[in-house]
C-alpha cells in the first residue's frame, strides 16, 4: 500500500473521529444544561419537571429548551428557556 492510497483513508478516519468526538461533547453539554435547569426549578419549588431540547431553534449562541413543570401553587407551567453557550446564563421566555 502506497502513501497515495493511505491518505484518503486516514482523512476519512480523522473525520469520523472528529464527528464522534463533537457529538459526545454536544450530548454531554445538553445533559449538563438540563441538570442546571432542573436544579434551578427545584430550588424555586417547582416539581414534575420535563425538559426537551429544541432541535430546530437555530440560535448560534444559545441552546433552547422547552420546559413543562408544576409551580409551587400546583399550576402547570409551559415555557421556553435558553442557556447561553459561553457564560451559561439561563434566560426564560416568561419569568418564573
């Protein structure tokens, strides 16, 4: 096997490794974001928390999540929140 035949295979392998690596990092980031949202809501007395990542919100600097929970008064709350990717601040569509 000569070098000219080996280079495309190495490039393809490198690209696969990079895609898998970036996917693992993205999934870990979503897991940490959901934990931060859940902890924030639990501290405020909310319960029955369901958090879904919004795949089709193409915001480059924020991750968007759809949140459904019960308030301390027992009212069902549905809202959207965004977590800034760099400083990890949580922004709520409707204040809780």
